[in-house]
């Protein structure tokens, strides 16, 4: 039977533009961008506690890849357009998993979805269980210092969800076994390196006034800061100095601070300009040790140091390093003592008693408030005979 032309047109329209239920459309915001995909939440299986290898394997085998293709495609599209670093991309993956399987409703299922999405996106992620605990690991070749890691099949895997257990599990009482689930595309390593931050909306920034005194004059800076940075890095682990020191400022924060600092020191010598930056870093913030502020060690990036009202010596080093690098681009070394971290800068002529490293002379610039008002080139008296290590060396690249 021949169908009337209007009906044929209708069928063609349906084929080209499939009708999707608006109830299955999930939309949420991430770093100022709208993420949209279609997913039927009823597809998320209601399962008993997913804490055994058998139950987790059954869950994985029940997943129809095509059902999750719209989510994977949306995540891939974001990555192709904005090229987020792995840590920031993982925050998006966490948020996508939360949309289809809220963490508070079923923590194990939420964790499995994060694992599944990472694997589908090419990362080598693994699961390990012990009793009701479920840990979620990712292949990473970098050093991390406050989260568990384990070696498996010749690769190092670091734990991505240890914080969900209060950063405390007795691994002597709880023996974890890794679960092998074949996801062919899950081969790539994960890096904590941050090369750029998202271009957040200007409206998401708030001004914070920073003030300090220099040569009996009070200086004020109104810096634009975005609290989304705090949430994005809440669970970022302690990593090597090379990684956290070089986390850049976001565009709005950079534009609100660096040009003003450059203007303030425009007519100063390099030594005096560095002294100005040292005292800004030292006195524009309150001091608070990590144990008191965060309950454990945490290294803040330069922008996080600007965001928080309190910070410790490692955080001041990061901010001072960022300011000197951006404004003067001078060679620097980070010095770690048993109970302190500080930084030294290489000038054309050293100031004070220099730290000699690889034949180069560096002048200590103490960015953390002390009982004494230390000048450029002055080291804390109690550290003069203390052992130290050079934890990081910055050498500007020659053009």
C-alpha cells in the first residue's frame, strides 16, 4: 500500500530528528558551561550493596554501552572543545555521575559510574573492595603523598576516593582485592598537572580586598576571585612542588592582580620589586598551619592562597613563586627544612649570604611572617645550620 505524501514526510522527519522525552534530558552547569545529554534514569539498576567482586561484575555486565553513549559523547565534546586537564575533567565526570546516580542515594553505584565513565573515556581505572569499602584507583605515574596507592600489573595506581572515607582506612585490618573488569579502551594514564584553568563567567567572580604595609605606606588591591576554584581543588592531593607551584592563575584573577602589581613596582629596582612582592605575600594574609586549617597537610595553589584568608609557608612559597615568575621570570629554588619551607631567588648580584646550588647563588626571600622582619637575603637564624633539600628548581627558558 502506498502511503500519502504527508505521512511519508512525517516518517522522514522522525527518522532525521528522533523524538526524545524532555524528562530524560539532563542539564547542569560546569565551570560556566551547560552540559546536556539524554539519559533514562530508570536504566540505573537498583542493586544490593555493590561491594563484592560478583555483584560489581554483574553490575558492569548489565550496562548497555549504547545507553551511555550520549553521556560519553557529551563528555568527549566538552574535552574536545575546552581541553581540560585530567583533574578538572575528572571533576566534570564526577558531576555527570552525580546527575544519574546521586552519591547520597547509593555511594557504591555512584563510584562505579565514575569508574565506568573514566574507563570509557580511555583512562585505566581500577576498583578494589574489602567488606563494605570500595576504593577507586587510576593509573598515574606521578608522586602523591596523602592518598593510598598500589602497584598492579607493573603500573602505579593512586586512589581517587579516599577522602570519602575521611582519609582514614585501617589497611592492616581491611585487605583490599583488585577487580579485573575488561574495558578495551581503558589504557591511558592520569596526570595531576594543571596547565590552564577554565574561563569562568565574569559574574562568578567576587572582589576580595588585600592590604599590606610597605615602607610605612598602606597598599590595597581588589582581586577578583572565584570560589569555584576552592570546590574544584577540595580533594586535590599533595603532589610534587613542580606540579602545584605551576598551577596558573585564572584569567580574571590574573588580570585583576598582576598588572596592578607591575604598576606598583614599575620604578623599583629588581631587588626592591622582589622585596615588595615578598612582603605582599608575607603580610596580606593570616598564617594558619594546615593541621589547624584543614586537618592535615594541604598545598594550596597560588590562586587558592589568594582565596583563603589563612595559609602556611608552603602556600606562601607558591604565591610568591607565581608572582616573581610572572613579573620578573627569575631563577628560583624551593628549600625544604624539617619544619619549614622557603624560597630563594637568583639576582644578578646575590643579596646577603647566598644559598649556592649547582654553582649558582640564590638569595633567600622569606614569604612567611616571622617574629623578625627578615630582609631579602636573610634566613631564619634557627635554620642557618639546619639541613635542607632543594625540592624544586625553576630555570627560565631562553627564547
